C-alpha cells in the first residue's frame, strides 16, 4: 500500500500477540493520527492480522477483538475531515463453500473454515460499528502474490515454490494439481484499493462498498508449478499430501466482479512477471541469510 499511496502516516509497531499492549498502541496511534489529519481528507486501511486458513479459532478471535476495539474507538473519536475505512477481507475464505463459480459480489458467502467465518464476522462488526459514521469499503482479496511475503508462515504457493526452487528443497502441496486460484500481484491490489478509497472519500456513500479485488485470470496449481520452473530454469520437487486444513481448500475459486469499470485504470501484471519478481526477491533474501 505504501508504494501506491501518497503521503502516509508513520505508525508505531503493534505487539499483536498481547491484546492489552496492542490496543494501547493503537489507541495512542489513533489519537496521533487524528491530530495529524486535522481537517484534511483521510483514510485508514485495516490489513492487520496474521491468521491463515489453518489458524486456530482462538488466534482468529484474538485478532477480531483487537479490530473490534479499534473501530469502536474510531467511531467515538473520528477525524474532522472527509474519510473512509477500508477492511481487508478474504474472497477465498468467504466464498469457499459457495456454488457456481466464478464468484462475484452478489454471490452468497458460505465460509467453510474458522478463518472464513472470522472474515465474514469482521465484515459484519465493521458494518454494525461504523456504518452511518464513517464511509466503509470492504475488499475481498483473491490470492495475493509479490515480493516480501513472510516465508515462515508456510502460506502463498507462489512464494513457497520459489523458495523451494532457490533452496532446492521439496515442497508439500495439499491440493490437487488442477485446483484453480486467482493470483493478483500485490501492487495491482494496492492500486485497486487506492482507487476505491479515493472514490469513497470523495463521494461519501452512506452504504458500505463491497468489492472483489482480483485479477479475474485463474490459473491451476499445475500452471503455477510450471511457471516457477520456467522462471527458475530448474525443476521443483513436490509431494502431494493432506493436512488438517485440506478440507477447507476447494477446487475452484475463480472470481469476477460486478463492477469492472472501477478497475479499468489498473493494468494487471501478467502472472509470469509476478512469479519472476517473487523469485528474484527470494533469491535476494536467501543471499542475505
């Protein structure tokens, strides 16, 4: 987001694992943000949390409590200027059990995992707390890919395959090779978010704006593997298996949007270019170890 935006607010590091310490830092930062914003236009993008599909319900609930506290504080002490609040949600989480892909904003959500249920619950908390007080944007992201992903999370097939190629290690894959996913380059996602937020800050709609944020260019796991091997000029060994969270990973998560004109200004990065940038970033990271 910082690469896609203009002037930004320098926030403090938040100790997410400690609820009391986290809300103390967030409260102080919010007060400082309000003083800095004064009467200017403003926006807050909530992209916090490290939960994934396999995360425990307790971890997800802890993250939701922090978010709920923050939006309640924002409701009670919002900046004076025109603003907007953006919530990062998960298309894969909320549409996992939905039928008839590709899934659009009008598709009925049907989460299968605690992660998906948490994302849907966070959307509802946001509506209940801030609707009518602050203009809202909810972005349901597809699978994001790009440099800088936390490789220790064991999440993100593109980055994990690139890491396996660089280190010449094998990688366990827990879904069938024909599984379809929508991969979106992180800078493209940030550009879409900025376009949405700028419009909402300008127009100040009374109803929440819900959008799928995706490339609308699905690729199979097999294609992901082949592309990584082409970029790396070497084979990547994989082992197909299962994990406790395998039942949450459905075969077809193609996405579309009911509002295509809103993203016409964003040029979608071709998937091979995305893979190349991730691979080069992993190479640099491994060279520093």
